[in-house]
């Protein structure tokens, strides 16, 4: 019998500024989603609205409203840990708003 894996998921609403590569300027929402999903704690990012777009050092600084599905163990899926993981990500330039709107949920997988 295989062992169970338990993770905790939480849904967060956020307003973030992310760095999108210049060559992806024609598809800002998809590029912003990929930037967020590259952060280890983010399982899924749903970009709901694009805001201001400014020229950055290496690309475009895009303000987005989004919903994030955060996952990990109880500690890594916590709101404060999620906020900190985003702050430490190279391509996340700033956090204007970050709050848990649903969860936490414990999910078991075999």
C-alpha cells in the first residue's frame, strides 16, 4: 500500500507588481501567471485584472490583481509564509495587497 501525502491549500487574493520579460509584452496576463507559478509555494495563479504597466530594468513592471492557490505543509501554506515567499521571488517587484480569502484545506493524495 502506498503512503498518503497530505498538503494544505489556501486561496489568497493579491495585488502584485511583477516583472514580465519584454519579449512577452504582447501576452502580459499569461506571462504574469507564469512568473507567479514559478514560485514554489504557488500551485496556481489566476490573473484577474491587469493594471499599470511601466518600463522596468529588464522588462515590464505590471500591476495585477490575482487569486493564488498556495500549497505546502501547514506552515508553508500559511498567509505570512506565502507573502514572504512572494517577496523573496526575483520577479515579484512588490506586494500591495495579500489576504487569505478561502481555506485552509487539507488535501490527502495517495
